[in-house]
């Protein structure tokens, strides 16, 4: 590195005059030391800026992740509530449609709400209700019902504990 005699700026080439003042460059040990120090300082500033950008890049996602987590904590019940409401509306629609279809096809009235639920008590449903009410048995005709999976009867039994009726619980 070379340094200008008049203005003291660093020059890369000793064959070209200084771009600031037009003076010829001189090579000296002091000038080389100053130029090296300037270069070192410049590198340190560049590294500091790069590290600051890295720190900013690391800090921004952390804040963003925290904000998203806080938003998710507030919004989980809203999403679950919407899902639960959609599920109940679909179940109600299927129940009303089933009752109307039963009334048309059987040319009979279901009458009460309990009658509306009775139309679904067909095929395997009575077996599941018996398992929920009595549990699995090892003797008699009900011993063949061991093939039915236990989760649904357990859930019906738990709901029946609350509503006090197995058909409504199912």
C-alpha cells in the first residue's frame, strides 16, 4: 500500500497520482503501517455490520415466532369451536334428513325426539348399546359380540353416565 504525501489518503498503485489532490505516491514503512491499519479498521467495520445483520436476522424470526405462538394460543379455541360447530350442524342435518327419509319410505311418523333416535338403532347399533350397557360377556349369545371394538361402547357409557340414557348418549 502507498500513501499520498499531501492529503494522506491510501493509494493502491504507486504509478498513479492521488485522485484527491493529484500528488505522487510515496512508499514508506509508516505509510504502509497506516494503510494496513486503515484496511484492518475497514475490515472490522464490515465484519461488525455483517454480524449485526446476522444478529438482526436471528432476532427477527424469534420475535416473529413468539408473536405467532401467542396468536396460536389465542386462536386455538376459535378454530376448535368452528370445527365443533360444523360437526354438530352436519350431524343435525343428517339426523333431520334421516328422519324425513324414514317418514317417507316407511309411511310412518317417528313422533317424539326419542323416536327420531330410534331410527338409528338398527343393524349393529343394538349390539354396541348392549356392550355399553352390560359390557362384554363370556356366556350366552352375547359372547359372540367380542368381535365389536370397545372404544365406541366405552364412549357411549361415559356419555350415558352424564345424560342417564344410552340411546341419547349414542
